[in-house]
C-alpha cells in the first residue's frame, strides 16, 4: 500500500502513515470542518494495512478541538487493536513544556486504552521540528 502523506494546513495536521514500514506520524493543529471525513482514511489504513510486526507511532499535536479529540481516540483504539493482535507498538506522545492540557490528553488516551505511551517534552522553539 502507498503511504498516506498529508501536508499540514491551518486546520489539519501533517500525517505520514507508511504501513510497509510500520510508521504513523502526526503533528500540528487539528480543527477540520469535518473531523470524521479527515480521519476516517487514516483510521482505516491504521486498522487494516499495517504490514509490519513493529509499529512506531509519533504524535506531536499543538492543538486539537473536541471532534478531533474523539477521532484521535478512535485512532488510538486501532493502535490498541494492533497491540492485541501481537504487534509491538511504541507510542511517543510529544507535548510542549508549557502545555499541561496536551500532556493530560495523552495521559488520558494511555490510561483509557491501557497503552503505554512515552511522553516526550519539547520546547516551543522545537515545535515544528519534523523529526518527531
């Protein structure tokens, strides 16, 4: 399957989902008009196309609205399903050192779905570093 590559906009995050390499990265802001429409193909690819025994997830969000939060939760449910199928899943959740809300959001997803996250603090000057 071809990777999903989405460039960031003012209202949508950058996404790279490469099922052949077991990589899913997402960063930026998320407040699309229709969150379900934006996230559905990403969720479907994550659920049905990951071809590797190890899956590397990296999330570095600056902001997401309520409807995006639900969609991100649905993505994390698919990550849990991958883990339940025996895949080795590593989730790295990046958060701005001054953004307690984003840290708490990651902690909530981790706790609700019983997925261990690696929480990585970054500094605002590193906000748009694409290495995440």
